[in-house]
C-alpha cells in the first residue's frame, strides 16, 4: 500500500532527512531504533545512519534505552528547535485541515 505524504513532507520536500524528521514529529511519544525508522519511512538504513547521527549531534534525538542490541531514541522535546518544529507541524496540519473543510463547504454549496 502506498503511503501518503504528511503536510510537513509536502511543505518541505520528500527528502530522506525530512521523512525521518517527520516520522519523529508525528510519533513523538515513542522511541525507535534506526531499523524501525528506516522501515517506516521507506529510507534505506544506510541513508538513515548519517541523518540519525546529525539529529543526535544537534540534540533532536535522545537515547532512551537499549533493547537487545538496538539503541532506542525519541524526539528531544526539551530542545527549543524541536519545540518550534512541533508547533510548526501542528500549525501546518491545522491550516491544511481548515483548508479542506472550506473546500468541502464550497463543494457542498455548488451541489445544491
């Protein structure tokens, strides 16, 4: 089944870095391994590694635990940049939802 893009990806582009960041913004309550994120974002693990390392260096991700050999990470919600991205993501989603509601209202009016 083909995955649809989020408004964040539609706005900032469908690059691997944006898809990985979008995944963490969307599922910010849980922790994930590199392999899980690679599978969920359709980005190869080889491509995820340098993105992952940069997100850790920039403190966008924090290690939460180790499960077997897998290190688990989650979004660092204490980082001011992450807070701004979460807020921006919410605003983009709200604007897109409002736009869709207005379009449906207009469509309903034209059908009368």
